[in-house]
């Protein structure tokens, strides 16, 4: 069969739930002499606007039934979409059964995703599963040699432009492109339905795992300039970078998005007014205080060198005083639930405004969800790490129990360690990080690096000693040997929190007792790779 490039559009079927741009599109088609078939609310909207329209029921001779569940599932419709114009037997069958070809299909589906996003119940969700729409879309897409299919309002202009430039015809290149878009839409739609049903059934890992993204934001490049990248939004209704409103600043990059997500997920873990400063997806300073201003001072003091060019996340409305302090160094992105007017004025006055993201809310650290990572030939899927330990979960295993302040710092340190690349050691003193060692192959290296950075911070600030002295230390996983714990003690920590579970736990506990440390076990680890 020879390819046919230009195919005139003489007849269109339009059935849309999203009616934005509908009337203008319908008028343009009618103005080019296109006959318009339609159904239900779409037909009424067109007719009310004075656009000539033929009801599908009038063409099929069969009324809509079952509350509109059956209206386009008819041979006259699907034959008009699927019939090939270059095959004699197809043409003969269409003539015999009075089937007129449909050259353009415009369908956007029942709003299932939006229905789920607003928390609708089972019955309403089921009724918002479109059947006729996906069936027509797939039929038209299969027959894209002859049929133009549109599933997104954003493509109306492209179709009209081609028709105007080609005496009412569309090109094969456009039809193929739109068919690919259409199949992706039905795939995403089915993925949303399958994911909802699996969740309702409590099936966290169904036989077929489906994942879909939409509304791509094409980025300047990926992690490196030679890599292309885009950001897709999923149906997950979780406050963060995907749902944030950008108030000012340049376009977000791949690394901005990745690091900002890490920062905001961490700061949501903090109970009081808190700030997290992130660099390359790892925190370089985290603090909780009575005010955001005080939290910023403490977080910055942990590692003022690495903070330059980092991401700043806050868990409260950013005020003017704190904004003034943050604005004294360069930060790539600042993300917060809200910004007051004074804070916005501070950043608006900058020569190169920072990227400001307003989320309106914080994500729930304990909420369920999935984390997905690509491997060669597959997807690695796990539940989100929503584990959280409280004081009641801890087991004191040393002769000395932690003091009240040590206990507060231990819990904070372990919560921060959950968001640091493994292996990690986090030192916290009086509600703020004193040193962070991230991503080392050996836990003892993480302990030493964190201590060295604390010494650097002390020299920069003119302190008599690093803040690791008298701190509480967290390890994201157990100490396989006592050497890691001894490195923590050497840094000056007086209390330690770790999961436990090593075959040498007794050796590690004995070393802690010998050094006079208090140590608690969580029974939960927080690897982050």
C-alpha cells in the first residue's frame, strides 16, 4: 500500500470533556466546510454557539443509552474511523452499510485523573472511566494513514494551520505525530486506572507496573550539557517541585529539580521552624530553631563553604528578616510553603533574582508512595522510605542513657540521616547539624569527613572547638565494627543512634560504654543510594 501524504478533512467527530477552545476550533472547521459530528454536551456547546453540528445518534440511527455509556460504540462510527480508503473491499463495505468516512477525530477523555485527585469515591471514579473515547482514539490512531486524531487542546492550532496551508488537508507527518501522542494518552489513562485499582486492592506490586507522566517541561539539559532531559508530572498529589508555583528566577534545570526535591522532602521532616541547605542532593546544613532566622544561622554555620550555590528549603512561610540573611549568599533555588511580602521584595531587588518556588503545603513524610529507578532492561520499584522512629521506639543499650537534650538531637540526627546518601554519619548539637559525612564506601570515612568539615567550620567561625564536641551522632545503618563508633567518639560525640543488627553489636556497645557514650538502637535503617 502506497503512503498517502495529504488527506483532506471533510468530516470530523468531536467529543470532549475539556471544552476549552472548543467553540473556536469548531467554528474554524465549519468555516472550511467540514461536517461536524458530535455527542451530548459537546454537541450542545457547539450548537449553542451557532456551529452546525450533527448528533452522532442521528447518524447511527441508535440513541445514547445506559446514561451515555453507549453512544459511539457503533459500526457506523468505528467503520468510519477504521476503514482504509485505498482498499477496495473496505470502500465497498462502507458503501454497502452506509458508513461515511471520518477524517478527523477530536476526543479528550472523561477526567478520571482529576476525579481521583479530588478524592472522589469508588462509584464516581468508576463512572469517570471513559470507554468510547479510548476505543475511538485507538481506532483513529491505528488508521492514521487517513485519519487525524487530536487528544490535546494544545494541538488544535497545529491541525488548523496545516489545513489552512494545504486546502483543508493534513500531512502524513502530522497524523503520525498525533497518533503517537494519542496512544501515549490512552496508555497514561489506563495506567492511572490500573494504579488506582491496584491501590484500592492493596496490591503494592501488581503483575504489571505502569507509570505515566504528562505535561513535559523540556529542560536545558540533563545532569551534564551533553544529555537531553525533560521533567514529567505524575498523578501523585504530593506538594513539592512538581506542583510548586515559580514566583521568580530563571528556568529550573535537571539538577535544580533533583536537588530541590531532596531539600523539600528533608525539611518536611522537621517539627519546628526548620531550614535545610542542599548541595548535590545531600544536606550541608540543617537546623531547627525558634525562628527561621535562627535556623538559617545555625544551618549555614555547619558548612558555609558548601552552602554557596545550594538549594534552601524551609518548612514555614519565609519572612523578610530570614530572606535578607539568605540573600547574602548565592542560592540556586529557595523553596517554601509560602513567602511574605517582605521576603518577595528582598529577592525582587536582586540583580539576578533567585528561583523562588511556593508549594502552599508540605509533603507528608509518612505518606505511602513508590520510588522508581531505571536499570538496564527494567525498573527497580520500592515503597517510599516513610519510616519514622520516635523515642518510644528506641532501645537504650549502654550503661548511660541519653540526656533529654541528647535524645532530641539523636532523633533529629537520625531523621536527617534518612535524607543523606549512604554511608552516612550526621552529627547534631542543640538542634542543628555540626557535621555531615555522606556517600562514602566506609562508614568510618563518613565519620571522619564529617568531623573534618566540622573543624573547618569552627576555624571559619572562630570557635574554640568544633561543634561535634558534645554532639549526638546518627548512623544510617549499623556499625559493622567498633572502629566507626570510635571515630565518632574521637570527634567528640557523647551519644549515638544507630539501627543495630550487626553480628558485632556487643563489641560496638562495649566500645560505647568504655568511652562513656550513650547509645540507642532504632531497629530501622535508612539506606539511601
